[in-house]
């Protein structure tokens, strides 16, 4: 098993986050929920801007582990406002349109002050 960012990341205000950004096991990669943060702060803007940043964060972790959007099997998405569903889908399609994963999307209050959070599970056959 390999852990990415096991030392913990930095949350809003520089707080230490006690979890890995991702964990890889036997070809499976579990990526922790990503919010629209850049340099430890939530980016300003609406659902389009925040969705772009959250997905960029997610894709960055996938790349770090040697995976791409084509390896994503499933995404979980949390939206703060159900009215953002259509706009989020447009951004999601930009990044996953050629390789759409299974997905769940729910409306929920966020732990940080943002409009969206996204996590994923990816799979790539382990190299022999």
C-alpha cells in the first residue's frame, strides 16, 4: 500500500489535516475529497470557478500517483446548493466527458466555506 500526502496537508488557515491525499492498494487509488482550495485557502468565485479548482486538485493527485481521468471508476460529489447541479455538470463533462465514471452527487453542508467537494476511486492494472 502506498500513501500520498500521509504527512497531512494544510487546510484553511494552515491547520494540519490528519489524512492522506490518496491511498493506492493493488491498482486501486482512493483520492480524498477535494475542495476548491489553492495555497490553503478557498478560491473566490461561483460554482464554475470552484468546480474547476476542486477538479484540478483531484486530477493533480491522480497525476502524482500515475493515474489519469481515464482510470477514474467512480466519483462522489457534494454540492452546497442544488441549483448548482447543471453548472457543475458542465465543468465535470469538460474533464471526464471522454471517460465518464460512475458518480453520486448529493446536496450537503460543507465543512469549509465552499460550494463543492469531489472525491474519486480510480483503478489501473498493477504493473508486473
